[in-house]
């Protein structure tokens, strides 16, 4: 939700999904995820991407789960550790891992 607020405000925002959270970036992977009192994750995902946010899936985590580019929902992409490190080196203010 915080990343969505940042993207809505025109800030550069990315969510990094690791381990089993990489399933959230697959087609249908977030469809049944919801928490009491919060909007369903699938809708938040779509809104976040629509606001310019990026959802990065850890490449080392997607590979053993058999997740490839063909499994991704719009707005998700598989990235390597170098991409994340580059953002940190270039001054990323905050990084959130899911």
C-alpha cells in the first residue's frame, strides 16, 4: 500500500518479491490474496502498475519455481540481484521486499 501511495504521487516505486512472494507476480497469483480491512491485492497490484510502479520478481527465486516470462502478469518482471544493487548504489531511498 505504501508503494502504491508513492507511485500515485509520481515517485519512482518498485516492489521486490522474493522467495514464495514471486508467485504474486504471475497471472492469477494475487487473485485470492486479501486481508481483512484492506483492498484485494490483485486490485492494488493493477493500480500500482497503472500509476507507474514496477513489480520485480527475484530471478534466483523464480527459476527453481519454474516461473518464466510467459507466466507473468502485466507489470511484473524478473530481475537479477544486479538490478536491485544498481538501484541502491544510485541512491534508492527505500527498498521494500515482499
